[in-house]
C-alpha cells in the first residue's frame, strides 16, 4: 500500500473558556493521508507557524512510499539518512519546486514545524494502516493494558479571577461532568497582581491570591479530586519553589513547566526543593524527554502526540519513562483526533496517568469527527475495537467551520 497524497484542512471558529477563561478564536487543522488502495487515514496538527509548509513538503516527500513503514518514514523525515539513501527517497526537485533534503530534516533540526507536521501525518498513517488491517491503532503499538482512558480537563482560570465563587463554580462543573482531575494556570491565577510582565518573579501578593483562589477550587471539588497547576514556563527557580511550597498543603498532583523548558538544570533545581512533583515535556521529542529524565529534572513526563512526532514516538517516551519508574501524562493541545490518538497510546502504556483536554465547552471542536461511542463518558475516553482510530470525518461540522480558502477534502 503506497501513499498517494497528504493533505490538510484548516477549520476556524470560536473558542469558549480559552486561556484566562474568556472567549477567543481558534483554528484546528485536520490531516488526511490517502493511499493507492482508496483507503485514507485522519490525523491532527496544531495551527502553528510553519506547519502548512511542512505538510506540503511531506506530501511530496512521502508520495509513493510504503504506508506501513511508519517508523522509518518519521525517522527519515526528522533525522535524515546516509547516502545512497533508502529506496524511494526523493533526491531531485519535487513538485511545487520543493528541493528535498535527505541528509537531515528539511529544517536541519528534528524539532519545530517539521516535527509538528509529521506528528499529524503519523497519526493519519496509524489510522490508515489500522483501517486497512481491520484492527484498532493500539494493536499497532502492542495491544492495550486498559479500555477506558482517564481524561483531565484544562481549566486555566475563570474570566473573573477575583471572584472566589467563580473558582468554586468552575471546580463544581468539572465534578458534575464526571471528571476526576483538572489543571489550572498559575500565570493567569493572580494576573491582577502582576506589576512587571517581563521578569520571572512572583510577588507575595500573587502567591497569597494563588493560595486563596486554588483553595476555593479545592473546597469545591473535595479532597479526592486531583488538581494540577501549570506555570507555562514563566518563572525563575526560587520563585517557582516559593509557589510550590505555598500550594503544597492543597495536595497538588503536579507543578507543570515551572521554568523555561530548554534548561534541565534549572528544572532539576526546582524539583530538588519542590514539595510538589514536577511535570514537564509538552514540546519534547523523545531525545529531549530523555535528557530531562536523565537529569532528574522531572517526576512526571508530559509529551504531546501533536508535537513529539506522533503515536509511536509518544510510546517511545512512555517506555523510557517506565524504565525509570516515572509516570507519563499526555499533554493535549488538540481536538478529538489528537485526543483519541493519544488515548490509543495511553492504552498501550503501563505507566499512563491521564490525557489532557481543553475544549470541553467548545462543542464544535469535539464534533469534527464522529465515532461509534461518545468522546467522553464519566471523565474517561472510551476506546473500542473499531479499526484505526475509530473515527470518520463529520463533514457537516467541518463544512460549517471551514476557514477561508480551505476545501473539504473533495
């Protein structure tokens, strides 16, 4: 089975309960990989700078290649190969005037837009191969440990952060919807007390309000509900420790990305003194995850299937974490396709902790695809034995939210 085409479709619409609790615009990008047998698979990428060019490159570079060679294709795109190069590797100018780069990734580095683009293509290949073989995608990863995948909601903050009742109501809504874990954003939690947006410090006034507002959530959700907090890579080492120390009595599951993510040494310094477990890794490839684990810079690794290279690379990260007796939580910047793809990996990982979902109020995003069961039930993602990712494009929803200039894979 040969790859015949790689395409993308950009959707755009309102996002409810965005960062900081308000309403904003959001775009979602669906990837489709077609094969010469008439079958196709679906994936998802984020609407980041450079991904459209990445998909255009992959479309030309992967055409005519073996759709079953998923790991080899991803590895070749991210890291290149040695001359005389694998059979089928383009070495002359491709369609659209694109010049191939078989020695390395087309950006000369394995991260950034090339990784983000190939992540969605890899998901679509797993969907395609699973459909062709008549097996669910988790069986391509060695089979499943579990059927139901725990989901945690990203709640950021209420729009009115000064209203403690708004914090309580946000927590109560999570419980009422059947979820057992949620994450809130430290950098939005006390933004009314920020005096300097450039430095990486946290004032005592901010810390006190973080404690008060998160305490309101804890009161609303009860003692058994898991709460996590995200620093969005914003703070210096001593202030991240200060925040962790202040929030520790609230029994927080993890403190996420306390410092800028390129330096495992600073993150390890926070971990050494933090009473809350440290969680990092949403933008990591497998090698970056290994560096942070080896540096003892985290307690929980937190990659995203849309950024790490796809489902097989996500499983590689999980396997390395398991060898170091660390759990893996799966960051989720995506809609239903990426969430379901991460869920299939989660089913095949022994050390799985939870998959993140942001878009619970933005119902149109959850309706981009259809499946034979609801997306969530009782706070969990349900997996079935449907082939591939078990999804089909919901053409009516996609047509309604097509971005200008986009087509519906017709």
